[in-house]
């Protein structure tokens, strides 16, 4: 059953396609220039010494270490799980990552690889990344992942339906996936690079939250434009405003294109300055990434030793 649900004050807005459309199009329009300027301004904040060390450890703990390739093998997934559970074998004070994220057929392998570590197993589903399949197929995808042990489900919305204005179809699909996910937390991926406008990203954010998302997520990482400071800032504003109106807290996951410690710290500043400290926890904020962890580990060692490691310090995923 959904862990999140609209309050009585918002329940009526999903009663029909027309009421849902009226609500979503009644949300305040986004000032694109102002949004991008604020995101750029926050990105100039200087984080140093102990604050930087704290931010790097926090970012490591927020990584969903990801492999979503057609060439994924059980061996690769086991190696990824081992890295998530023990990111730096030379320093056991290094935090574990939040999760490993794999395709549904690799969930059982990942689950075994991270057993006992506290690392969650997330699975993409619903015909990821395009989402072009019948609802029955999408729900079977979700149920297979959950049956294999997935702790979290990352679903993709039907962007075609959303862009055509069929918001109720998108809403109903999210609700159905939420139910099929059972106790697993649900991350709803919008593929912001395909939504065209900031207004659409704001509408998708509210639509996902109304339907019971535990997280709203920017991207699949499979298109040209993925997570950006501006679209993540907009989604952080949405979760902040949603909690203020409903009392329900929803997480945010930027994914795709976040590769360096400097990038990750900029996003953490966005979280702190926009949504607030309550979101500075891996229960409420994640990075979807594959290469980010390596840079975080090298920067962490640099802070500890005063020098950068050689290229063999981290594994190449």
C-alpha cells in the first residue's frame, strides 16, 4: 500500500482528468531565469576542510551505485555490490553507499552480494528506460523485482501520456505501481530532459507526489540531458512545498551526469538551502551514479593524506 498519499485537502484533485489538469496547470509558473540564476549562485558556495570532509562522506552514503547495461553479468553485479558495501577496502571508516541499482533479473545476485551490509537493492522497472509497454507488463516487471528481494523500485513515467496531457493515465499508472511495489520504496522517474519545460517538471513533481511516490527522480541517465542543478532545485522546491501543504515528506534523486565530488557538493548545498536539513540524509536524498563514487573516494583520501592516489586506487566499474 502507498506509504505516501494526498491529504483530504488534495484528494479531490485526482478525482477526474479535468480536476487533475486544472490543479496541475494552476500551479505557479516557473521563472526560468530566476531558477537558473539561483541554482548557479548556490553552486558558487565554497565548502572546505571539515565541512568538505563531512559533505564527501554524506555524498558517499547517498549514492545509488548503478549498473544498467545490456552487458551486465552476475560477476559485474557482485563486484558492484562488494564495492557498495565496502567502498574503500583500505579504510573501513568509509561509509557504505545507500544502494545498488540494477535491472530486475539481477536483483537476486545484488541482494546476495550486499547481504548484511545495510546497503539496499534498488531495481529499475516498468520497461525502463522508455516505459513503452502495456501496464500489465510494467506491473509484472515490478512484481518480479520485488519477489527477487528489491528494497526499492525506480519506475519511469509514460512521458508520451504526460506530454499529451493525459495526466490521469500517468497518475493511475503510478498508483498501480505503488501498490505492486508493496513494502518497497518507490522512486518515480520523470526523464526531465524529455519534459521540455520547467513548468512540466513542476507539474510532474506534484503528480508523482500525489500518486504516492516516496522519491521523485530526475532521469534515467539514458538521454542527453539528465540531472541539472536547476531541475533538481525545482524538484526540491516541490517536495518542500508538498510537505508544507500535506505534512508528507518525499525524497529527491538526481541521476545522470553527476561525476565529481565538486558536483555532488553543489547538489548538497541545493538541498540544504532549498528543502532544508531534514533532506540531508540518504533516506530522503540520493545520487543516481556509477562513476561519482570513485571521485568521492579519491577526494576523501586526498583530505586524509594530503595527496592524490594513483589511478589504481579505485576500481573502474
